[in-house]
């Protein structure tokens, strides 16, 4: 096996510009980087509109409490939409 390679990202500052992080980018990375959120989004992107229980079954070891919390966060930021049918119990 050959020597290990290390990748390094560098950027040269342009003029007086100080590198900074876009607040929207930072918020998105923080949200998607939370535990289970990436898996939830991946399942929903593959499966289309899904019921809560279907998402829970598709993401092993994810508790209903944590799934509910993550779904509320995603809904609050407009990344998912919750639709409730007229049936009882809510679907």
C-alpha cells in the first residue's frame, strides 16, 4: 500500500474580504446534521408522501418521540409538510 494522502482545502482571501459562513447555510447544515435527520430525509426523498408510522418503520432504531421531534423541526423550517386527513384518529 502506498503512502497516505491528506486533502487540504485552502482559499486565498480576496482583497479586504474576510471569509464568513452564510447564516442560511449554517442553519441548514446544523439541522440536517442532527442525529437521524439525514436518514429521515433520505427515506422521505425515496418514498414520497409517507405516514408517520411508515417513516418510523423505514428508519430502524428511531424512537417515535425522536421522530416526532425531528419532523416538527423540519416542518417549522418548511422542509416537510404535514397533512392531516378528516378521519379519526388523525392520519
